[in-house]
C-alpha cells in the first residue's frame, strides 16, 4: 500500500532477477515483491527510526552505511538467501560483461510493467479501503465522544490501515505470486537498463493508483446517513 509499503520491513519493490535465459534460478519469495526495499525506494532512503540526527541525510543502498542499515533489518535466513542470490547474480553479470546485451523488447517491458503493477494494486486497495472504513467508524464512535475533527478521525483511520498492512502484506504477496507471473526473463544487463527501471516504476505507480481508486468502494455504503447519525449522537450527548 502507498503508506503500508514503506512500513513493511523484510521485503520490497520487486527486485528483478535473471530468468531462465540467464541460467539463474528463481529468487526466493521474499525478494519478489513488497516490503523492506519499498522504504528504500522512497526519496531519501528508509525512514528514520530515531538513530540519526535530524539534519543528517539518510543513506541510500549504494553507500556502505545504507547497505548496513538494510542488512541489519533482515532476518538471518533472509541474509543468507540474499547473499547466495547476489553471488549468483554477480557471477552471471561477470560472465556476460563482455557481451553486448540488446535492450528489452516491448513485450518484455510490458511483462515487467504488469509484474510490478499487480501486487501494488492489492497494497493500494487495502490501504484505502481499511482507512475509509476505520476512519468512518472512529468518527462516528470515538469521534463523537471525544469531539475530534474529521481529519483527526481520518488520521486514526490511517493508523489502523498501516497497522493492518503490517500483517496483510504477506498475504498480498502470496496472492500475487499465485497468479502465475514468473520473474521477467531478463539478463543482468537488461535489468540495469533505464527502459527496465522506467517500466518497473511505472508499474508500481499505476498499480497503486488503480488499487487506491478501487479501495474507495466503501464510500458506496457510507452515503449521507453518517452525517445525520453524527448530528443525532451530538444532540443526544448535549
């Protein structure tokens, strides 16, 4: 989810790995989509957790400090799996270093786009749907008693959405993987090409946008009655 994703620790934006054409095995499920690296993909790197001074910029993954921050956030089994896959990926990249790699075809770029968009549709959908439902109920219950504003209720609904996202992200990833979309068949050089990166980011952006729009469906069930109910409860309290 747009706000859910940066909170997810151990996985992130789908990392493309070489497919069968590069003679590399499929990467483990944890590195296919969704969690820890999404925070790293955000501007400025991962979100500060109180270990950096206010004015000190966060390190990206292309620095030693940023790499250490990411490594320390992983479980021991995730570190072992990541190390193994990095060795395999780099060995293939070195073997193909002197070979001229053709840019990805339009078909491959479309596949990369879809491969990245599908899980983010789920994240955006859950983020918006849970936030709307939770925020509305908070406004009509706790909000009436405490007299909080609509924006405060929306902020609390967003809190509930983010907390729910911590547990639901794994299920979204599992559901996306069951759709049968395998890792894009790209060589290491093609993975690093600008065309692939543009397709990847566009897929994530479009996926989140579609998911958030679909996640607005609870508004169908919350018509004008909630305002009447809110006013009625206020009158009862007064």
